[in-house]
């Protein structure tokens, strides 16, 4: 009985987590009302016990009036103040924790996931993924000619284009200086065509920078779906395809399957791939 009562009291006093500040207020009000009622009940029980044993030093009616006027409001005010202070502190800590977690998983410049978060997302796809790597062509020359601020503007522009081209369930990330990655669980029909559309959209845009407009392009390498392999193996295939796209002239998309199959013509520029 004592153990059950203790568990009930602990459960009643547990604050838990709150999704917004209004949840804190509602919880504090509800718990304070219950505490006030509980305190009032204990006060009444104590007075009746003292009266029954002949130990009450004053009239029972007067004692009950005083208990009714003082115990509920005092206990309510004290408990709601305590619950609000502690509840808001818990809420603020939870918000800070969520924000810190988000910041630790986000590339601050592009707003995309960072490499760590991208790897975590990969590991959640137990059945395997399709992976695309993008690299901005001649990015160093942009930084050298127009400055790093212009380079940052280019990165932001490419990130926005990739997010537009690869909405959910795709996952986009910036995994290096000018390198981006996109993944999706399972086999993705039309992945090559979607990647090509993204490449062409980026190549057709003029990026506004503080040093004037600049036109950029990207190269892409695709590792198509294959189950049961770790991230390093899939990444290596996409990276080899990306390297081939770079060495074949940039601004093009190459799949790992094209490297492995010499009968398949490699993609060049805007030429379609079979």
C-alpha cells in the first residue's frame, strides 16, 4: 500500500515534457487544483481526528472555516508558482536541447544536413539506398576570382536547387566544401532523369553574388540501389562515377553502372543516357 501510494505521488509530481508554453500552464493549473484539494482533504481529516480524540484546542466549526478559507488558496498559489517555474525551465531546456541537436546535424551555410546526419539517415535505411553525389565544377576558381562570399552564395543557390529537385522522401546534405549528396531508400525509378533535370536547372541559372552574377554547373555521380551494403561501399561507387563525370568534361551525370558496362555510352553534356 505504501509503495503504491509512493508511486502515485511520484507520478503526479512528474512534469514530463511539454510541446509549448500553454501546455506548461495547463499542467500547472491542473496539478495545483489537485494539490489544493489534496491538502484541503488532509487538513479536514486532521481536524476531525483531533476533534474525535479531544485534542482540538478550539471550536471545530471555526477550525473548519479557517481551513476552508486558507488551505486551498495558499496551497494552490504555492504549487502553481512552483509548477510554472519548474515547468518553464524544463520546457526551455527541451527547446535548447532540440535546437542544439538540430544545429549539430545541420550545415549552417546551406541549411542542408551535414555529413554526420546524412550518414545517420543512411543507416536507418536497412534495405539499402540509391545515392547521388554532386560537386560544383571549378568552384576554386569562383573563390579565387570573386571571393569566398561569392562562393558561399553559390553553395546556397545549389543547395536550394537540390532541395527543389529532390523533395521528401529524398534526403539532401552538404558533405564537403562544394560537395553535396542525395539519398533515398530503395530503388528509385527515374533517378538518372531526375538528377539530370537538377543538373540542367543549376546550369541554366545565374547566381546573384555580392560580386555580380555567376553561372555555375555541377557534375553528378550515381550509385544505383543495391541492398545489403554499407555506406562506404555505396559512397565509393558514387564517388567513382562522379570522378568519371569530372574527367569526361564536367557538367554531366555518370552512373556507376555506366563505368562497369562499356556498352553503355557515357553521358556527355545534355545528351540523354540509355
